[in-house]
C-alpha cells in the first residue's frame, strides 16, 4: 500500500515528474524571493509532494482500469 497505488496520488500540474497527494485541499505556502530593496513573498497553494514509495494512514485503493481488447 504505497502512494503509487492510492486514489489520491497524482502528477504535479506545475512540475512534470513530481507527484502530489490530493487527499486534502492544497495548502498555502509563502516563498521568499529576492527583490530590489528586499524580499518579495509569493503565496502559492500547493499539495504535498510525495514519492511512489511513500505511504500514510489515509491510503485508499485507486480504481482498477479495465480495458476491452477488440
């Protein structure tokens, strides 16, 4: 029972190759960026990053995809 087999597992829409957990809504996160005369804070809404091998207590099986071969 790993993230790769979980219904909440998905690709990060902003960063190909990075996976996210969508069990709960995205969380706000502030990122400090250098700016002229100081620092600029950018607020982003992000899902937690996960790997295929991660696991947690919220795991639910992803539905099986059945294909029909003709």
